[in-house]
C-alpha cells in the first residue's frame, strides 16, 4: 500500500509544503528513537552484567559459608590484664584472604597484621602497649581495604580492661621436675554378678608437687573400655597420696570374666601423660542370677493311703559353662609426641572435633556419668575372610571390630567428590587409583572420609550427566571398594546439598526434606551389608544462624521450619530412620552444630536408633571456639564418656605443631579417632590446610606434623 508520504510527493507544491512541515518532526522522532535504542541497550547491558556477576558469586568457590552470612566478629582471650599482656585475637566471618590491621585506641603503632584464611577466619596475638593506662580500651580489628568478596571495609571493635600499668617481670624459669606417680585400685566386692554395683577406690601418690588430672577406666574381659571417669585440677604436695572412689553398675548383659581397672595421670589439658598403670586392680563378673518364679503345686483331692514310695531325687539341669572369651590383651599406650611413653597406655576417653566457623564459646556441658552400654547391641557382620577389613559396631563408648577389639579411626579427608561433579569437570579432584590409595595408607592410616554431593548422586537440578547418576554412584562404589581392599575404612558424608531446584554448589545450614532423605535411603541401600563403611549424614550443620542454642539442637534432631532457613530441614531422626528402614546396620556418625564444633546438647537430642549404633562426629581447628583442652574436656569429654566420638575433621591454618600435637595427643589419650583435612594438592601455604604437595604423599609443612605423629604411634 502506498504511503502518505508518497502521495504528498506526487502532489506538487502542496506536497513540498507538507514535506517542509513533516521533516522537522521526522528528525525529532529519529532523535527520540535513537535515544530510546541507546537507553534500552544500556539497560540490557546492565541487566546482563548484574546477572553474570550474581551467577559468578553464587558459584564462586572462594566465598566461604562465613562470608557475609554473619557479622564479622572478634574475640579476645583474655579480656583483661596488665601492660605487656599477650592477647589472642580470634576473628570470624571476615572476607576470605583479606589483610587485617589492628589499632589500640585508634593507634596502629606496634600493632601486628594478619590475613584471613579460606573461611574468613584468623588468629593473631596483640601485646598490650606499655603506654596503656588502667581502665577500658578499644582494640579495633579492620580489613585493610576491600577484597573480591566484600565491597566495603569490615571493622569491629572489642573492649579490653587494663588492670595494671606496671609491667610484671617474667620470673626466672626453674627447671621442671618430671612428675612421678604410683597408683593402685581396690574393688568391693571382688566378685559380683552382672547387674550388680562395684565400688572402686583409686589411690594415686605423687612424688612431686603440682596440679594433675587422674583418670580411671574399666575394661571388659574382651579389652573394651566400658566406663571412664576422671578428676581434673587435683593439687598434690610432694609425696602426697589421694584416694578417689566411684560406684559403677555392671550392665546385666556384660561379658563374664575378669574386668580390669586402669589408672592414668595426665596434665590437666590431657596433652602429656605422666603415669599409666595397665593393671591397677581387677574384679570378677559372673552371669546374672536368673529370676525364677516359685512353682506352686496344685491342690489335689485327698487319696487313700498307700505304700510309701521313695521320692526320686530331683533332676538337676546341667551347669552351663560360660562362653569362652579370649584372654584380655593390654591396650597399647598411645605415643604422645614428642617423647614416646615407654609404658603401655590405655584406650582413654572424651573426644571432641571442624571446618567450622567460631562463635561465642559454647556453655560447657555438665559432666554426665556414663551409663552402661545400651541394649540391644547391633550384631556385627560375620567375621571376614583372612585379609578382609573387619566390620565395625558401637559397643558402649567404643568402636569395636568383629573380634571385639576397640578400633581407633586414623586417617584423612579426600576432598573433591563434593564439587568436581557439580562444576562439570570430573568426579574426583586428582587420582583415585590404587597407587594413590596406597600412598594414603603409607601414612599409617586406617580410614578415609569421602564427601558426597546430593545432586550428583540423585542426578537432579542440572547436575552434568557425565558426572552424576549411575556414573557418579559407580565411581563412589568403586573407590570405597578400593579403600576397603587396602585396609582403609570409608566414611561417606553429605557435604554439599540444596533444597528444591537450587543446585548443590555449596553448604547449607541443614539437610533438606526435598532430597536428603531420598539421598540417604539410596546410599544406605547401596552400602548395607558392608560395615567397613560408616555413614555421616551431614557435614558441619549450622542451624539457627550458626548458634549453639536449644532451637538449633531441636532443628538438628527434628528438622522442619528452623530459624535462619527458608526451606524445610530434614532432621537427624528422620535420616537415621530412613537409613535403618533399608536394613542397613552401618555405624552412623552424627555431627554437632556450629560447624560440628559444638557438642553441648548432643546427648540430650541424640536421635533414637533401634540398633544403638550411633557415634558423635566432631570437628576441631585452631580457629574454632572450642579449640583448647578445657573446652574439649567439658564438651566432647562428656559425650565421649557415653558414645564413641570421632573427629572427622581436624586441622590448623597456621601450621602450628603445638596445637596439632596437643589435639592429637588428647584424642589418642581418649582412644578417639581423627581424620585430618585434607589429602589434596591445594598448595603449600598453611592457610590452604592441605596435607600433601603431590598424590604420592609428599607432605606439606602442615602435613608433616600429621605424618610424624602417626608414624610415632
């Protein structure tokens, strides 16, 4: 159809006049049109840029769960002291790899600097300046500039009270005298039936003055530690004896035979063992007396007298000999670095253990007297053929194998299977062949922890087909089989998950009901019958905004609507029930809250398990809230007195041999397992917390600490 413009053009002079009128309008329209196109182009470009940046941040591995999710925090230890006091500053929830500067009342002179690790945490020591006056002062901790994970500078302040402006001179050190002890135990009664109570008195004599921890343990005829109690901060004068008494009720289902009392004396932080008596006393347990209801003869009608017949002697049931048990073998003493202990040592007690992020120190758990091993006890799998790896089961507060011997899990984490698949470039980060597994075993380990990805196992939410579903599951099964063939227990744990259609590219506060129950039903069904595999439902839960609160523990056990979460959480009870519904009898390891570092209410909220085959999983790093022996004793110690505790992640981001050896010695002293983070070649910097330089097992500086300790055991 011809346009109006063409008609004007054919109209002669009238058309020219019209054109003269329309031309300016057309020019203005073209300008408006150009402006609109330019504006739309800019808006589209900004939208695309915003989308790209958002997607990059969501998938950016450099962002830790701490970044921007909680306010930055700085904790001082101590919070008061005199001039010259060394103050340990622990910071959390700062941006990753940020430079940190300190100022005292606004002045930076003489103040140190620090750098955050991959979790946005750091620790540094600040000395109270000599110019400080008595009273309150502010120590400010600030990010030096911006980083890739923060658009603005992060700064927090903490108060410190100066109590004295006079520098107290450091006393001249006096060469220490090596503490020396003798010990003994007496029991009453010396023989008792199962189900009865035995009273034990422990007597310890110290040749030197000092403050020590006295530890007493009861071992069954099978050599399994069944009960433990201890007395911390006991002050002794030179040549002083102290006696400690405690009652204990022998479980009605306990092994009959000779039970052994063992006594140890340690430093109050459990780091050093001064004395161990592997046979301080004994008592005998016999079978529980059966309760027999009296037989009442029926009333019979009188009968005429007859010739008396001799009453036959009653037939006595044959006496059943007790089931033979092997002669108990003394538990070897853990070698405590740096000096090996010549005496044989026990399988001691409390355990606690994270790639956690610290928060305020959890309220110490009151010491709970351990109770007898729960009934029923899960039946271990049949004794394996020679050379096979023996299955594990929970007995009291120990993991034992099919022979009834206690097993301490010692090993490493093998990170990669939680992230490579969802990122679309593989299933493992590094080799997963027999040679690489033998390199792990060469460090004298017996366990490997394997992180899993929910989406990759279930092949959902866009997980790449080449690295998910059947391919992913078969790869995990093959790797677990390879670990078992090389004498290594496998711990399978869910590391990355996500609710709904969200892709599992990181850690969530809790499991989700959308997928996690199905995930664990499938994993349990896959590995049931192989009790050399342990199942760890969730890595580092942090419900209720990473708090150690009753609300957090209720969410942990029961799931549902939880504070700080926008999805329905799956609780530990429904996961345990889902696993058992498949017929799987594997040991289940349950991580505490606050990134697995808090175990304060683990015993209170532990889910019900028909097999009583649960253990506690603990994470301990130098930058955690619970990172000192006092906290370990008060929290993990109480849990370890009742159930096994395995520190499935331990590590340090500053290559501190002092911290790691203290922690590992504490765990050794309590026969608690530990697995170091992580067997990956992520670089040699201490902050990477990588054990190896290469997959032949060449250690980093940090890794050498672990390797040396394991070699000395």
